[in-house]
C-alpha cells in the first residue's frame, strides 16, 4: 500500500513551465545567444532580470522592523489602504460608500486564488475556467478537492465567447448551486486577450441573470497583469467601476499580484479583495479567508507589505513607480507589435491578442516543436494545444526574428 493518501497519489507537478524555464536559464548561462521566452517575468532589453528602480530605492530604506517581525493575517493597515487605493483608484470612494468590501493580504495572487477555491465551492464541485488558461488553476483546484469545467474563450470572430460562457453557467447550475467563475483580464495569460467595456457589460448581464439567492455567483477576477494593459489605468479601472452593476448575489473577489504589478515575484505578496452589496457576505469573506490564510501559511510577508505600502501609498514613491510602469508597458508593447507583425508576415496565426506578457499560437505536436526549437537555442513553452511565448522576457529584436524560427520549426516537425 502506498503511504500517500489516495487523493495525493496523482499529485505530480503538472505545470512544466518552472522546470522548462530552469532548463532555458541554464542553457542561456552557457550561451547568451539562447532565446529564453519561457517565464512570466520582466526582462529588460539586454535580457537581464528587470527590477523597478523605484521599488529598489524604497527597498533600501525599509527598516528591519518593517521587514522581519510577525504582523497579522489580514495585513497591515498601510498595505491594505494602499492596495485598495491602487486597485479602485478614483472609484474607491464610490465603492466605500455604496458597497461593502474587505481585503486580506496573500502570498501572491496564487494565495488569493487558493483561498477562494477552498471557501466558495463544496468538495467535488467544479470551478468554471477558460479553455485557454494559466493551468495552475487546475492544480490549485485539485489541491482544494475541486474539479473544473471550461468555457470557450473565443467565438468564430475571435472575440470573447459570451454565448459559451452563458451555456456553461447554465450547464453547471444543473448540478451545483454556486458558480465560481474565473476570468484573467486584461492581458490574459496565455493569450494576451482583454475584454472591451462592451464585452464586460454583456458579461455582467449574463452573470446577473444567472445569480440568484439560490444560485450565488462568485466572480474570481484574476487581475494579475492589469497594470500592463495598453489602454492604461483609467480604462482598466473603468472596468472595475462597472462591477457596481452586479446584483447582490454576485460576490466579486479580486486577486491582486505584487509579483506582476511591482515585479516582486519571489517576495510572495498579493491580496484578495471581496466586494458585495451585502455586509454579511463580506464579513463571511473576511472570516473565512483569514481563517484559511492562518491555516495554510499563517500570514503574508511583512517585508512585501511594507514595501508595497510605501510605494503605492506615498505620493513621493508612487510617482516615479507609475512613470516606470508606463515605460515598461511601452517596451512590452513594442515587443508584441514586433512579434505580431513578423508572425503575420510568415503566416504564424496567433490566438486573439491585445497586450501583455504572452503571445500564444495553436499548433500540432507542441512537444516535438519544443524539442526542435531547443536544439536551435529557442525555449518557449509547449501547451496541450499550442505554444506560449513570454515576450516579457525577450528583447524587441528577438521578438522580431522569433516567428520565422517558430514557423520553420512547425513546418519541419509536420513534414
Ligand atoms: N494569475 C495568473 C494568470 C498568473 O499568470 C500568475 C502567475 O504567473 C498568477 C496569477 C499568480 O502569480 P503570483 O502568485 O506570483 O502573484
């Protein structure tokens, strides 16, 4: 008999991204001409790990007592205040006045997602995920005894597939009371898609129709890459302002990632924010998520909280950070423009892309294409249905030349 319990027998790291990125890193350390487009972290135009200078500056002035002591599970007040202000921006007063909300610090967006999965469905129920997704959702679901069902992200026109979302919600409501719906928007991982305001308004209508007292609806808004949207902060926060249109049976939970917004990947800091029209639902949210946090990892890093509290909360640090964020968004835009236009030239069809860290295309035999490309010194990630290119981690020149190399690899493998 295996010593592992049955539920854990099948636990094997399913996401190969971290492993592949280690392989790529190793290859690049031996040969700098290697192209490593495997992981969702920012690299500069010299393909060196990118640290926001404004973040480093604040890091230098943090005192020991702002880094190392225990604090509390919910998160220190300056952190909570600063993140709320950052997420809701000029709409914060509206939400504070008209709705109920609460924030809990988490170890990255991952911690937030995990706490949502463990508190908003019963065991063996299914979470509704997009068919193109960050596959770690499946793993986090399994860890919390959940299955999953997928909605098709795109229709024939290459826009958001509202019909399928509606269909999958109705289907799932036949077998379970609650719907836990995950959307990663904008700059979706892995496609780079982002919903327009019109698409969001239609989605809100669909959700409102589905959400009743008997069928509560939980919208997990994974906003990991929100601050890299080419439309800018006013536009993305307008999307969030539209969440006021949800009815009282919809609980919105935001998963904020300090990894992505501030480049603090290894510091493991993020937050979850619950928003609802009903006070009790938010009290429940705080109690359950605080409990889960304490049970799973005790608390988030004090270091990360105070760093973010200062950068996002104090005008003198915020301004230079915002300026840098705009610069970074611009260099990512240039990279994606270079990639997309070369892809068009060589006939490499990407999935609908707007902006962000990744571009993805479908192809046959992704693993064979991966092996072929590795031999050519190119590392991108094979998925079940195609491959993902992390343009965040390679420079513009590499973005320009990569589609041709990829197209040749696909053709060679399919011969
Ligand atoms: N959501 C998406 C879509 C991601 O791609 C990631 C990380 O890659 C995360 C959430 C979580 O990131 P973290 O836990 O580092 O904040």
